[in-house]
C-alpha cells in the first residue's frame, strides 16, 4: 500500500507539540488539554458513571479521575469481528510534589516541603525558576469541589550550595539528600509567621480561594521555562515533560486524524506510569479492561471481548534513549537510536518491553509504508532495562504489543531534548496503525 495522505476533510489536533507541552505542567492539565482538543475535533464526552450508547463510526472521549484519558472512534464493525487498535502513552512525568502540610521554616526562609515523585534527575531541579500546578479540592459551601491550579510566574527555587562551601562538587558530583536538600524557598518568612500557613496561603492564592477552604491537593513543582526549538537549524526541541507528553501528543493527534475503519481505534493516556501504574488511573487498573468491555458490549455483547482482544494490537508509545554524544559507550552497538532519524522499536529478551518478532515486524512495516525510517533499541546487557505500560496492558488484557518511542536525551531531567522532526514521523505511523488498513499478521 502507498503512504496515507491527509485529506482536507480530516480533522487535526489543533495544538502543536510545544503548545501541548507548555499547557500540561501536571497530569491533570495534560488530561484536560487532551479532552478539550478531542472535543474541538468532534469527539463526544462520556462519563464513567453514565450508561453509554455507542454508535459505529462515532468518536468519544472519557476523562478518568482527572488525569487519565481514553479517546476512541468506534469501528464500522463490532470489535469481535475487527478488533481494537490501541495506542498507549502516559500523562505523568517525574517531579517534586507537595506534602499535605507543605510548609517548612529554615534560616529565615519559608520552604515548600516536597516529596519525590518517580525518578527525576534531582540535580537538574536546582537553580531553576519553579512554580506549582495540579489540582485542589475545596469546600464550596459544604460541598467538595475540585479545580485545576497553576501559577505561571516563577514562584520558588532550590538553590545550590556555593562552591566555596562545597569544594568537591565538581569532582564528586552534586549529591542531594531527598529529605533535606530539595525544599524550594518561597522567600523570607516574616517574624512570627507560621510556615505551613504561609505555604497554604500561597496555594490558596493560586486556587483563588480562601486558605480555610482548602481540603486537599495533588500539586507538584514544574519548571516555568517554555518549550523551545534549539540547535544550529532549530532541529532539536528542548522542553520539560517530553517523557511522555510527546507520545501523548502523537497518540491524540493520530486518533483524531485516523479515518473511520472497521476496527475500533483508541488512544489511552494513562497516569502514574512513573510510579508503577498500580493505581485507579494507571495502566494496570481494572478500568482499562472495563472500558474495552463496555465498548465490546455496546457493539456485540459482553461475551465478545475475548474474541475482540484476539484480533487486537497495542502500540505502547513511550520515549526512547537516543545515543548520547558524550556517552556513546552506554548503548549497545547498532542499537543506538539517533535524534531525527525516526521512531524506535524497543526490544528486551526478558519482556520488559512488550515487543515480539511479529509485533515489531508489523510496526516496521507501517514505517516503511509511510516512508519513515525505523530504529532499534536494546539495553546493554550490563545495564538494567526500564519498562513501560506495554507489558502491563499486554498482561492485563492479553493484547499483543509493540513498544516504541521517539529518541530523546536527558530523560527524566527537568528539561529534556528530542528531535524536532521525529514527532511528525511518529504521528504519521500511529495514524496509519489506527486507520487499520494494514491487516494484523495473526
């Protein structure tokens, strides 16, 4: 088959990648932005607690617990006959999150008391202009209500120790105690001021409410610097949260652009991948299989789900490790992806990635059809291999899976780097996959 060509009547995601990255400083913001973009593209909003009536060819989007999204287009045929085409990504990124009593006092400063979420490169969070984003739960006249919060201006900072007081830093590296050295300063504490009250007052200001109305919050720090194209020819993109909002953007753009087909096309954007996915919003949640069950039931009866899953495939899209120009020895021979040279197929013999011979071959075939080069990544045998939502969904639902991603540098840094041109290439291949015009080999 020839590469697919965009049609004038096919909708498109109305946010480019830098806009999407800047709009998603927390998983809750990223999910809200994704739902809004899907709605503007004609997707109908569904709610978990409502009964669903699903029509062939129609597109729907559901927000689960504020930070996980499923955007899907019903197939012309029942899933039992044509299966599901699934793309999975995740909305969360490693960062620092506020504790329930978020204020500390030290040396005349009021500090946010924070906890590490996931596995960030901690040293990259120091000497940055940071602010806060997430969600808060408020008392609205005796009724609890939840709202998104975000402060755009720089609010706080984790300062490094001067080299004069830590002479060995350049030889020994910056060593940060997670409990003692990561509290960002909000400024100076007034005489007699309570630090917890001062921190909560800052959060209330962000939420535009009274401090006594705060009942809970899921709020983290983020770097206020915007996404930017860098490099001699602007060929690189530097931003926070490329892992994994870049894959969310590609998945969302693909499900919006893919034309109706016999198969049901779904983009899953899960929360909590960075902490193992064992949550109500994570990929291992029963919600995943439950959503597939609801779709299968609406189209062909509850008993048809196993048949549908046997005719399905998941593309787990998570960013991949590009070969580092200063550390090329950290990659395994020819399994060394480069920026702006196409999507990466990730393979691991212990199945930390979901790729097998058939699923990998199928994704490479899609790349060839779209005129996109495919690269390979295998972790060196003497290094531990990370994982993704791919094996989790594969095991939980019994769906054949391939793990892929665009190459990037500085993964889990406060600011990461990827290739400018890889985003469009991945979106084209995912769109072709969701279009389901290339039969699965099983």
